C-alpha cells in the first residue's frame, strides 16, 4: 500500500492516497539535516555518470528484493532505471527507511527519491516533482456476487474491514460503515471473501498488485473514487534543469511504450497516466 498522505474530501466522500498502509505522516527533514542542500544540474549528473536514487527496498511491488535477498527490483526501480538510461547515466540505489528518505534527499545522500511519493501541497512547497509516473484512485472492494454495494454511499450501515492507521479507515467511517479493525490488506480481503464483512476500501494499486498475483475471481471493485493521487520522482529545490531533462525522458518512455510495459508487468494495466 502506498506511502502517501491522504487528503479526505468529506463532502464528496473521496480520498487521495499515499501508499494504503503507508505512513500518513512524513519526517521533518529539518530535524535530520541542517538546512536544504543545493539543487543539482543535469550536467553535474552527467559528469558523475550516476544518478543517485533513494528508495526503501522493502516496499513491494515498488521497491523490493525478490525473495528478500535477491537483486533490488520493483516498479519504481525499473522506472527510474529507464529514466537514468535516457539521461545517459547509471542509476545507483541507496536504500533507506521511509522515515529518513526526505532527510536523505535534503542531506545530499541521493539526488532523487523513487518511492511512490505522492504530490501534495505541503511537499510541493519543499521539493520539485517530475511528471507523475503513477496515477491511482481509492477502490471499494466486495465479493463478486455482492449486488447491494455499488457506491461509497451504499456502505452506510454495512461493515468494512480497515486498518486503523490508514486514512481509508476515515473514508469508510465518513461513508457510514461499521468499521472492523484489521492489520492490512491481506486480512481485510480475507474477511470480505469469508463474508464476515461486506467490504474494504484500499488503494487501487494494492488491489491490482494482488489480482496480478492471485487473479481471484471471488472479489471485485464495486466503486472507485473520482479523485486521483499522483506519484512522482522527487528532487531538491534548485534542480529545475535536471527535472526538465527527467520529464523529457519520461515523455519519451511513454511514447515508446516502455512505461506501459513496466506497468503491465506489475499491475496488469497501465497506471502511469
């Protein structure tokens, strides 16, 4: 589930994600790095021959080690590697915990974050973002044979399995659902399939990732938020020249089908636009 801030729009019963079970708060970079490091130019990256990338390495399917010990891989890893290739440099990864990832960027440990960082007003005031490479919504998931729940409004009086630390929990409550606390997606969807709860709300990417792996016909998306969240590569302020080059690379990767190919490999559909 994505590590992103979720801004609940209570009047429309919509939510904008960050990563599902991801943290809804982000670290204060100022508490871990003194001041903001200078930006970076494309020429500096080319001179170094390396684009230093901050990522978690424990966030499947975006950034992880297959089997726990294999090479670093994932959707975000493949996207930034393709971008670096377009820039004519190599992507070099530094793995770090989410709580330290923004401080690492400001502290000049790496040049860019590739870790499903959702664009929002707070972050836009502090960092630069590339063209979004992931677009997602919130989805309401029920059993395939459920005909009663076809909208978020229809959750009123129904039961929904939600992680208490996720803001999808807030959307379920705003929709009038009786919330049953669970630890995450796996437990929530199990309760739905067993008929012990009526539904669960989560990020669409989580649902797609699960269905790409298990192809479970017993569940379905009953409703989807109209509001969308966008994730992008994240840079220090002052890196406008580099961001412009990265945006051009993303446009080229979209045009030649690379973005869609990577996306389909992980999610079974194109989530890049």
